[in-house]
């Protein structure tokens, strides 16, 4: 009888642990996606600074044109695999920009950006 109680207790504990992990998997995947998007934006921002240092202006285009221009000029090595999740806006006739991405997790610590509202993350120059 004692071994049966131990077995039931062990099975219950395992069920709770597995259930808790299974519930959090989508949250973990969304946070990982947000982390990748933010890393992509930072990589693009670095490429934009290189572009600016050679051209004294930021590109005046949309996101697709931006990626094309940065890639052709060898400022950006790898491209984001989901460009439709990003936005680029040139500011002040090429003197600044805003890069923006939609977050999967609106209450993420990334959503504390000063330049746009939740659920977006933005970089502004």
C-alpha cells in the first residue's frame, strides 16, 4: 500500500510539472520571437549607422527598399526572415529614422520603448 501511495504522489507531481511546462511553451516561444525581432532591429540600426557614415543621410524608403539598399551596399549581411513584421520610416529628409516591429508578447519588457506604443518595439535615431 505504501508503494502505491508513493507511485500516485510521484505521478501527480510529474503531471503538475509537465502541465506547467506545457502551458508556458507558447509564452516562451513568443518571448523568443520578440528577442529575435529586437536583435534584428539592432542589427539593421547598426547597418544604418554604417550607411549614414558613408552617405551623410539615412535611406528615404520603406522597409523593403531599406533592406535592399543596405544589402546591395554590403552594410547588412543577413536579412530578417520575416520582413513583413518590420517597419522603417525615414525622418527629417534623411537625418533620422524609426525602426519598428510588432511584438508577440505585448507586456514584454521590450514594449517599454519611448518612441511607440505597446505592442510595438521601436528604435529611433
